């Protein structure tokens, strides 16, 4: 060992010792301040310093563990709270929706055209609020990080029947065609979390209906690359401007001033601009049209399923969302 | 010909009224009950064609009523629509129900579904 090496080792040793002294002083100072002691009382010998350092580090580790436990328990409490709130909100929402639809139907006597329009707004907003409540709960579940997929074989047709049951009346009410096309190579039984696959499809279809003033919404299911199942939802709706496409899956996306074409800003709801009947851009989104959680949830679920999502859209000419999921039954699963 | 009987078991009175009118519109003869125990007693005397069942009920949970109907051979032809705000519980019971609706549920939705179920049953018969 030459003298340069000895100098380097000595230097490193001194630096390490200085750092230890400095760290202990800081921690002692911190503790002394916490106990309102004078800093002088905290001066200790070298051995005492090291013992104190170990004890302080142990205490910090314990505190960190306690903080993590508290954070997990808080997240759990948040989800439980949201579940409770969601349950409590859904019952009065049923009354509002039911009574407004009975008014619309004329159970309590005939309504004028204006009164009918007003009643339909109440019903639409109630449906929207219900969707938000469900989305917020799902987002909280996803944020907890311990979201588990329930994998099992499921019948694709059952998922399609459920989708039609909810979405066909919505499409019919807007005068839209809702079409389903299942390619013959797609097997009737798939393997995955059926409820989440339904949710992905439902969010995409509901979104497409919402932002399509006229024309059609089409769902195509086919096999991609011979190994994965592709679910494609296309619409003839308002489309998504290019500059918003990279952010369309962000939760609570807000449009900036000018990005919606009329310069007023303040809009939200997945950033899709609303058009009037002739297809020209008419107005920005009203907050009642959503916080854009639906597509964010779709992206998170697709990612959990090791799938991918693609978007092709042109402003004013409709959108095509393609979700590709590994839900075809493999030879190992069928064995 | 008399209308088919529909039993509505729901603790919220406003929702009970909405379902009653919706089922009348679907050409049923609805009977509205507010608690689970009473519903079970009536089920021992009646053979309803349709039961619209809430899950969180006073005195006896809806899940127990669902199981009681499904285990009673006398009620083997009774169709059941579970209507609940508790999505997780309702999904767990989907296998025993003919249909599951998650609240909020509209007047039109209940009327149309009940009507479809009646038509499907009469097609089979």
C-alpha cells in the first residue's frame, strides 16, 4: 500500500466520521427541540453517539412502518367510505330518476313540451350522476393498488347481452344504430375477469353513444395476431382533436383555454367537443357531461389485464377505440 | 284472464311506488311489501309470477328471500329481478336471479324488463 492510498483511506474515514457526527448532532438537535431541551444536554461521547444513532434509526424505521400501516388503513377507509356513500346515493337517485320518468310518461297528467324537456334533463343528469358515483368507487378501488382480477372462463354472449340491455335503449333514444359484429374465429368462451371485460366494453360503448349526435356506434370483436382478443368500438361522433388524444385517458381531464375551439375553456369530460346536428363544432363540454373517469378506468383495467388500448380519431369524423386483451383460452388453460 | 301477480319487496316507499306503477304498466297485478319477514309470510300463501327484490331489507335480508324462493319447488316458475344499490352483493347473487338491476333504476327500465320477461315466459308456455 503506497502513501497515496493511505491518504485516501484516511480521508474517506474522516469524511464518514464527520457525516456520522453531523447526522447524530442533527438528530439530537431535532429530539432536543422536540423535548424543549437545551442542545448542550445532547452532547454525547462517540460510543453513546453510535448507540443513540442506532436507537434513533430504529425509532425512525418503526415510525415509517407505522406511517405505511396508517396510509394503507386510510386508503381502505376511503374505499369503504366511498362504497357507503355510493350505496346511500343510489337509493335517492332511483327515486329522482323514477319519478322524473313517470312525469315524462304522463303518470301525473300531460306535460307541455317545455315541461317534458325539463323532466328529461333531470333524468339525464341523474343517470350521469349515477355513472360518476360508480366511476369514483371504481377509481378508489384501483388506487388502493390491491385490485385483484377474478379470472375464470366466461361466455362472451352473456357479456354482449348485458351490454345491449343497458346501451341499446340509450342508442335508440338518440336515434343511433348500435351494431355488434363478432368475428367467427372468436371462441364463444373466453378466459378473464368477465365483470371487468364488461366494464371496459360498457365504458367505451356508453362514451361512444354519449358523443355521437347521429349515425352509428359499432362494436367489433375479432382475433388479433392469432392470440389475443380485440374489442373495437367505433362511432360516427364528434371525434377527438389530435392535441387531446395523448391526454384522453387522464382522470379528471380539464381542457385549457382555447383547446376546445371556442376559447372559453372550463370544459371537461374526456375532452371531446360537442357538435350540433349538422356536425359543426357547437359548444364546449358542460361539466355535467362528466369528469372523464370512464376512459381512465378503461386504461387502468386494460393495463391490469396486460392488454393494450389504441385510439384513432379525427376531429369531427368519429373515433375508433381498440382494446386488445389476452383473454383467449390457451392450450395450457384448456388442459 | 287475470293479470300475473308481481311481488315488490322494497323498503323505500317512493321506490316501491315507482315499481308498482311500472309493473301495472307492464300488465302485472303488483303487491307491494316493505319488509323481508312479511314478504316471506306472503310467499308461503302466494305463487307470484314475478318478484322484484331489494337486498337490504329490514327484518330479513333479500338474499335469504332469494334462497327461500329458489329452494321452494312450489315457486319454481317465479321469475326474480334483484334490484339493489349494493353492486357487489347483487353480482354475487346473479346466478340465482333472472335479472339483476343496479340502482339507480328507472321507471321505464323496470316496466320494459318486466314486460320482456312476461313475454319470454308466455313464449315458453
